C-alpha cells in the first residue's frame, strides 16, 4: 500500500501533539531528577537509581524528538 494514501492530517496533528506533550513531561522529569541529584534528596531511591533514571529519561527524550522529526519530515514530503 502506498504511504501517501495512509496520511491523515488530523491524525498527524494528534500524533505530534501527543509527542510534544510527552516531551514537555520528560523535560519536567529531567529537571526534577537533576534537582534531586544536586540536592542529594532522592525520594526513597538510591543515588545510582536516580542517575539511571536521569539517563533513561534523557534517552527517551532523544527518541521522542527523533520520532517528531521523522513525522514532520514525512508530512513535509506528502504536502
């Protein structure tokens, strides 16, 4: 099936909005975890677990940024 036939602008907007929302959430999470590491108040987890969480959140942020870029690049080719 041709990819151009599957493109729906309304679904594209919903998808990009969802990804942008997730990116904002990740931004706040990264900020919170960074603050916890600076203040050494880990909220019931170890410093190592907090560092692992920060690494994981940053990796997830890169993944969602990549997906958003890919969606926008695809949409630009279709338009």
